[in-house]
């Protein structure tokens, strides 16, 4: 389970983001594409995507990470606001969300519907973001009761794991394994993947998007 934060205006540089942060200024070399990633958690997801951004440092791509937005509907509302600041149709907004227990997550359904209406990309993990970490090590489709059980399973592979840990160096060389595993699970699922069955993850789609932009660096 990812830590949820209370901060509402943080970004990866610790300040509120304004419209000029995204606009490409005439006479300046600017990225060809912007990807904004709005995260539910304060540490787990932002730590991973910041490390992925650090690896590529692509001149043609700007990756902005917004942490700690809390409930799914708050994440989506933030993404909608951020989307208004973008000025190119190729730019993308992603929401990174856990389902945990959908029955006890009342804003999840509303968030998914609102994201669809506003053409916001979703990277949803069931039960938690740690499932994306887990499939770097195991090709497993067994369900998990909740995020705590998911974390316990992950500790078999990363014994000292906690939500603040930067795990990207441990996962880097296994990224393609995780992408392949997520795809196989999606293809084998007896349920529609759009209902985010347990277990499942859409993080691979966002990671692949970033990797594909790094044409000279591939896993």
C-alpha cells in the first residue's frame, strides 16, 4: 500500500506548478513531449517514476511527477486541472491509482468515469502499486486480500521493503520481465481488464510509453 499524503501543491521540485511550467517558449529549446504523472501516494509511486525519469533524461521528453493527491477522485481532479495547462495534443496526463479494496474505496468508480470523460490516462493497480514491483520477480496471478498482503509477498524478494524505499535500482534490469508478465496476465484474464481484476496493473503501459521515447536506451 502506498503512503497517502496531505500536500496539495507539491511537485517534484517542491513548488506549485503554473501554466508557464508546461508551455514551450519561442527561442528556447523545449521538449517535444510532456508527460504529467499524478500520483495517489506521497512516496512509493513518485519515487519510482522520478528514478525512471532520472535514468532516461531525454531531451525530447519532460516528465513531471505530482505526488500525494490521496483519494482517486482527488487524483483525477488534479489531472484535469493539469491537463488545462498543456498546450500540445501529443502531451499526456496519467493518474497512478491503487484500488486497495474497491468496496471500501468509494471514490474509485467516480474517478474512473470522470477520467474517461476527460480523456485522462489511468495506470491502476489492484490491490496496490506494489503489484507492479512484484511481477518483476514472479509471474503470478493469485489474488491478494489487500495492500498489506501484497507488501508481505513482495518482501520475499525485497526483505527490507517499505513504502519510502527507492527500489528502482533493484528492478531496473527486470523491467522487460514485468512488462511481459503484465501483458500475459491481461491476455489471460477471464474478466474484462477495464474492471481492474485482482491482481492487475496498468503501470506497464505508462512505463512502456516512457521507454519507447528513449529510442537509444532500451531494456
